[in-house]
């Protein structure tokens, strides 16, 4: 019996059960060696292999292969090629190789399939060996080899093979151009891309939609978006690939609005949307924080049956996280039918970016349990989460995991470890990681420099900056931001000016970020004139630069200038933020301008910023310093997010107004709320004890600082305890406390002791305190005057005369007292004996009346011996 010439087309029938995870459950197939009647489904072996290949159904394909062997069917080259393709598509290259090796005859398709399979798997050397062994090659053979080298990241070899094709006179096709242009895109080789474009034009491929799409992508990846858009618009034919390429190009080049506009045109043109297109437009929405548009696009994705697509779903999750809608991001993540490593990474990084460290670490744990593995993105997100919660212990565990997973050598992961340790205050560990890095980039140096700056190690910050310069790396704006902060904190003006000159040479002086850091540095160093000049020179005035100038004037106690700058900022249309309002409220507190403070408070309510902990703390402080304790307490009670600063402001307010009992009661409430006090809290508590004369309780709180909270007492705390002891008459004990301090006493604490000596008339201790002040601050006239008063009260007139002569010899004069009051938004300032006020006559007449009334009821002001009858009137006026 003669063989049928088209035996591979004979109908066959057999029944396959596919695994449950297969895209289709069953496939009924007829298998007969001869024609029979009424088969349910008739398919040839070639059709079966092709269908299994398309659906990546390995088991049914192997069953068909087994049936083919058992029936003795002798396949043609075409059928065998289909079988090879099936095994390659099902990622079983070993079976494909066995089939290829057993072929009695092979054609070019057989060789091309194997070259493609090995190249796709990364065995590029085997693919090259097969290519070299081919008896005859076509353009598909060359393209398979080109794609293999591109897939394996060997861009130089792609160029070499392409040049070899040209030298051998091989004809290029659209796939050749697409692969080589993609190579240029990966290298961002604009010059090479232009040459390939010229060759495509010469061969007539510039009008081909595949080559054209690759050209659009190449120009965009080479940062030539204008060329990309121009070529796209000139394309005679466009498909979804072309549209996806130009939209992605706009997004990659930060033209986010342009990408969305092109997406709108694409939808209007009726072109179908792909996964990559949705990924690009969701990225645009994320970059623009366009939540509403992102929600609309999410709805469009659901409508076009992309709702369950994991790639589109991941891009949507990323969009929601970057738009700060973490609840919807989590809901969408939970609704995805399948999770990938990328979808986990999107939600982990989203939580970490929003400082939701605990939630990010929970998702990271779920990722570990999922069996999907981890990569550098997962680890970087986990380290950022640890930094957000200051979890050095958690960070140490993730660090161990990164070592175990061999990802620590990745520079992005190493940089994330550096940043985590720095933000957790673990400088030793951060330095150890930095020193162990084989490769360091600018981000590595920035991370270690910022770590030392954030932890107050200014000297080491500047030393590392010098090390970065010596390494040959050029600092960027983040580097300068950290080192300028270090200069500001250390008040190292000369170093700051040197860095400023380097910034000018690098042409970054007008950058808003660097410029704001410079302004802050000069402000903190007290050079406000230079800070103002820099702010005026900035090309783009941001709220940060204005805040730096305002806070600078406020720190230098130039409150009126701070208000002028604030007014100028509003005139230029810059919208204040919470830091601006906090700085201005602090200025209002310093000037005791409560009416202006109320106006600022109204603006804060209008902008709905009152829930900010920083703002509410400053409002509490402002009202208390202006004497309005009722409103101060009201703000405190209404504060939704009370941190230790808010509690401190309220406790300090009570202490400053002599309301010791209220201050101590509030401190007890603070402890019950488990709010950890800091140094400032204890200063207020000790002052309250001083006002109430609670010596034992004050000493208890003083010792509690170190014993219960691990806070080392500072000079201010010792000064408060000296005041407490002095008020109870324990002058000698107060002196012993000062002499036993672990650090040198300053003029403030000696002045406190001197004031106590005046109350109790202790001349001996007063002399020691006064002479200590004179050594520390020779130009301080207050110490001379106070000691002279003590001598006078003790009747030691000779000593008084000596002090007067000493003051005249040193050219010292008692500074006149100053007071001010705000009436109808106008501040009135007065000095002792001042007659400059336009209503001074009327003021003095009223003062005389008040003085006479005081004398009539028997109240006489306690004035010093140093005042004569003419000065008495001035002192009385100041006291009243």
C-alpha cells in the first residue's frame, strides 16, 4: 500500500484531559489511521502541536507526541518543526533538542527554532554554535541571533552581528531594524540610532509600521522627545504599538500631560489599548497626583476587560499609592486574581513611601510566605519601611535576609541599608556597611553624609564630603543640602562660604533646593543680609526659601523683619505652608502681638491646617506667651494629634505664668498618656516646682530624668534646681550643686545664684557668683548692679563705691529697661525715662496719679539705693 503523499494532514482522533490550570479544560481530538464517519473534532498533528504551543499546554502536547510515536506515524519536517516549536514555547528545551537531533532532515525553520530557543533561555553560546553550524541561513536566522544577544544584554555583539550582516550582503527586514533600534534605545545611542534611521529610509522601511514604532521608541529613549513626536506624526500608518511607544516616551521624558493627551487621541482614533499603554497612563496619573483621572482610567480598564490583568492591576495599585490613596490600593491588590512579585513591590513601596512602615513590613512578610521570592525593589521598600518606624531591630533582620538572598551586593539595596541605619541613628552600622561597599555611587555618599548630618555629627559630615570630592564623584543638590545643614547646625560660616563658592562654580547656586539650603545656612549663622540677597536672586521662589529667611529673622530675634518678609512673600503670591505659619506664630509670641496671632490663626483654620501637630503646638505657645492661657488651653484640648511638643508647650505655658499646680497636674496627665517627656518638659516642670517652693518634689523630678527616662540633666536643669534651692534658703547647697556639676557653669546659672543671694543677703556666695559672671561676660553690667545692691543692703558702702568706679573704668552702663504693648494692632514701645511717644505728657500724668494712689494706700516700690529722686519717677513708671 502506497503512502499518502500528504500523510501529515490525515485526520486523527483521541481525547486529552488537560490539567486544571490549563487555559482550556479538555480537547477532543480525532485519531484514525483511515477515514471514519462523524468524528467530533478532526485535527492533524500539526494543528495539535500548534494549538498546544499557543496555549503553552505541555502535557497534552507530550500526549500527542507519544500517540504519534505509538501509531508509527512518520512526520514530515513541517510537523516536526511544529513539535519543536511546541516544546520551546512550553519551556522544555531539552525535549526540543532531542527531537531536533533525531530529525533525518532539517530545514532552515528547524535551525531557526533551536537558535531562538537557546537564545531566549540565555544559552547564547549554544545559539551561536547552532548558527555557525547551519548549512544555509536566512534573515530569520540572523534576527534570532540578534534578538538573543539583545535579550542577554550584549549590545556590542548585537552591533557586531548587524555589521556582519551588512558585510555579507544579507537583506534586512523590519525585524532586523526593530532589534537594532531597540539596542540603540537600551544604550541611549542617539548617533547610532540616526544612522540606522538613515539606512531604514534608504531601504524604504521608514514607512513600515514596525520599524517606525521602533524609531519612535528609540528617539524617546535617547531623550529626544521632540524628534520622537515629529516622526510619530509623520507615520503614514500607526498601530497600537506605535501609540504605546509615543505615550511611554512622553512619560519617560516627564511630559506626563503630553502622554495623557496622546492617550486621549488614541482613544478617539479607536485604537485598542494594550497593557503597556495602561501602564504608561497610570504612571502619568501617579506623577501628576491626578487621583480623579486615575480613577476614571481604572474604570476604563475594567470596562475594556483589563480589570483582572496583573500588569495593569499592578500599575493601578502603584498609581493609587502615589496619589496617597492607600485604602483603594490595598483593596485593588486584594482583588487581583494572581499576585506577582511586581504587584507586591508596588504595595510595599507605596506604604513605605507614605511612612506606613508597619503596613509595609506586613506586606513584605506576606510576600515571603507567597514563595514568589524577593528582589532589590522588595528589599529597598522593606528598608525604607524600617527607617520610617525607626526600627533598627527590624532593619537588622531584613539586612540579614538581604545577605542570605545575595542581594546585598546590589548598590541600590546597599544604599537603602545605609539610609535605614542612618535614620535609625545607628551610625556605627551605617559606617560599617559603607566601608564594606565595593562600588559606591553618588547616592551611597549622599546616604552616609545625610546619616551623620541627621544625627548631629556635623564634623564627620564635612569630613565625608571631602572624601567624596577626593573619590572623584561630583556632589549633587542632595549632597549640598546635607553639608549646608551641617554648616548651619555647627554655625561653621567659613566652611559654608567655601561650599557656597563651589556651588557657584558648579552653576547650582540658583537651584531652588540648593538656594534654600544656602539661605538657611546664612540665616542660622546670623548673616541675614546675605540670606535676603540670595532669596532675591533665586530664579524660582519657593515657600522653602521664604521660610528659611523668615525663620532666620525669627531666630535672630528680629521679629519685625520676619513680619516684613512674610508680608513680602504674600505680595508675591507665594502660598504659606504649615512651617511658615508656625514661624510667624512664633514671631507673634516674641512680640506679644496677639491680634496678629489671631489673624494668622484664622488663616490656618481657613486652610484646614489646625490638625497639624506642629501648628497646634505653636498656637498653644503663642497664646500662652501672649498671656491668653484660656485660649491656649482650648487649642490644646482641641488638638487631634498631640505629640510631646504640644504637651511641652502647654506645660511650659503654665510654668511661665507661675501656674505651677496646673503645670504639674498636666505633667502627670502627660505621663498617664504614655507621652515620653524630653529635656524641655523637665525645664518647665522644675520651674513650676520653683514657683511653688516644692523643693523635695523638684529634686525628685530632677533625679527622675536620668533614672526613669535616661535623660542627662543639662545646664538649664541645674539652673532650675539652683533656683528651687535658693528660694527655700539653701544657698550653700545651691553653690555646692553648681561646683559639683559634670560641666563648666555658664553666666546664666551664676546669675541665678546671684539673684538668690540678693533675696537672702548672702554676701560671700554673691561675691563668688558675681566674679564668676565678670570673668565669663566682662561687659555684663547687670552683675555689677546686682552685687552693688547686695552690698548696699548689707551696708557695705565702700564696696559699693569700688564697684561704681570699676564700672566707670570699664565703660559699663546699666542698660535701660524696655517694655511694649499692642493696642489696636499697633505696638507701642517704651524705655526708662522715654519722652519720645507723642502722648508722653498724658502718660506721665496718669503715672503720677497711680504713684500717688500707691503711696496713699501704703504701697511703695522697692527701689535701689542707686536711684535718686528724679530716677524714682522713671522706675515707678516702669513698674506700673
